[in-house]
């Protein structure tokens, strides 16, 4: 039985807190229902906030210290908080089944995101793929490690989820520090459209290892994700997409970008050049001024804040260290990472593995 949506500002009495399984079912239903109203999002967000405040001591302390402004009834937690010795979580140690970790260099604290299970996370991946109308997957090749090789990588788990649900016969092109170039060449030679999914740095490694350009069959496309921070490389999106065209004969409009992070459970997509990222309906975008923490107007830039209802086991509202231009609650243009932020990212960890022997 579904509980009624009752907007209750900021603090929800413990005696009317939703049961975890009931809350999980409501969020799952909301994710699978793209035509639900904004009122439903706001009401469910408040119920989730109450649950997390009651079950997440670290977050409850932040809420207690925060002043409730009209523009920000639900406080956002910064991604740095996931690097604490006890990262923000609604789970006891016995309830933790999966932990995803950010990449990091030796001695660098790595962020941890605990999950009771990954079912809702996987639902978010597949429904987002449908909701934002990504192209049909053709013969799929993946340029990331498998979850077996990278058990704490949220990106590896995402790729395996896509493979399992959308293309069970897909192959991985990376094994430890090796890219299987011959498998790629043989797949292209078949003449069937190819879909390539990987990190930006993995694609750069692929381009560097190709002895000659390949011409992917018509209908082929690629998805790249991750940045370059901390890798010693610096390539803007236009130059990266020029390399896709030069080495794989893929024009910019055939290349998609996925934006997400270990601390979130949802993804955001765009394709080609000079287009904003789009958000699924179970998330809400805001951008805040770094000096005032106040929301900016459309067209202005600041820190990107993401309210993600799929983040049930930790904190739903996350303030990233990425700078973005705000358009509306469903779209933003990513500018890049705050230059003062520490290096991080799935793309970097894969690049380090591929270049370990150099």
C-alpha cells in the first residue's frame, strides 16, 4: 500500500517516518513514472530527507547546524564529506552490501558510498537511458574494467548493468593494462554498427595505440565519460571529439557524454558539442554562487548541486565541486572542475592502469 504524499517542511516527526521498504518502493515507482508531477517530487524529497535525517547521524548534524532558508529547505552535503572516516550513510555496518569508492593517489583519502543493495541504482541507470532517449545499443564494446577487476568502481558497475540489461553479448576491450585492439578491428570489419562505451582517457589510450584509423560502420556511436584532472593530460571536448572523427570516423553528433560521480546514483547525458546536459525526472538541478551559497539565475554559473532521489542510502542532495551554468531544474552546461579541487574520477584511475607499464 502506498503512503500519501504529505509535504512537511524540513523536520518530519519520527512516528510518521516511512518504513524503508515503503520509501524504496515509492522512489522506484517514481523513477519508472516519467509523467509524475513536480509536487510529487517535492513531497517525496521531503519524506526521503526526513528518513535520511533520522538515520544518518553525520547528515543530521549538518541539518542541525544549517539555517533553514526559504531557498534551501533541504541542506546539500559536499562531496568531500564522503572522504570522512565514517562517510554519510543511513546503514549500519551489517547492512552495507556494496561500497563504491572514488579513485585516488597513494595517501589520498578516497570517497566511499555505501549501498544496502544496488537494485535501485541499477533501475536508475536503465530508466535514465530510456528517459533521456539515448540511441539503441548496437554491437557493444566496453572500454572499462569489469566489476570483477574493479569491484569498488561505480562506473564498472554501471557498464555491467548496461551490458546485462541491454546487450548481454557485449565484450570488454580492456583487461588489466591491455586494450584488445584486434577485437575492435574484427568487430569493425564485420560491417555491423558498433557502440563504444568508455572513459575519455581510455579512448585517448585507444587512439594512441591504433596503428591506423578505423572507419566505424554507419550507425555506430560512442559514449565517453570522465575528465582529465590529475592525469597530466589536458584536452578540451572539441579536440577530443576531433580525435574520435580522425581515428574512428565518428562525427561529434554521434558521441555522447555521461556525467555522474561515485557519490550519486543517477546519470546525466548530452551529445555532440555545445549542448547542455539533461537530467532525469527523479533529480533536480540547482547551481549556487560560491561566495553566497545562494541559487544563481538562469545563464549564470557556480557550483553544481544535484538532488538525486535514487540516493536513498546516503544523502539525496549533493553539492559537487564542478562548475556549471544553470539553465533550469533539468538542464545545465558543465564548465569543468573547480581548479582547487583534488584530482578524482573513474577516467583517471583507468588511465593510470593503462599507463602503469610505461
